[in-house]
């Protein structure tokens, strides 16, 4: 009957509109998801650059540490050599001082 057909048509129309709304909501959610993924990708790229910079900084720091360590060792060696020469000078000075005292007593 016509009444049944109208009821069926109304039901079909309601289902159609409900499905259409669900599809629109899904599309909006997909767009949000896409924006989130794009932000995540951007953040990942930034994190990768930051990690690379940290790696470069660490490499530079290690290099500087090695250079300063070598300079320290060189300075230590110079100080040791200077100390030896100073001790030798003090010994010569004491020897000469002793000889001068001997001459003074003669």
C-alpha cells in the first residue's frame, strides 16, 4: 500500500541521512588524523635534526676533550722537564756554593 511505501521510503531516507552523516564524520576524523600525522612527521624530522646536532656536538666535544687532554699531557711533560732542569740548576748552584765556601776557608 501507499502508506507502507511511504513508511519504507521515510525509513530508507532516515538510514540514508544517518549513513551520510556517519560518512561525513568519518571524513572529518580522517582529515584530523591526516593533520595529526603531518604534525607527527614534522616533529619526527625536527627530532631527527636535533639528534643529528646532538651527535655532532658530542663528536665535537670528544674531539675537544682529546685535544685538551693532549695539551695537558704536553704541559705536564714540559713541567716535568722544567722541574728536572731546575733540580739540576739547584744542584749546580749548591755545588758552586760549596766550592766558594771551601775557597773562602783556605
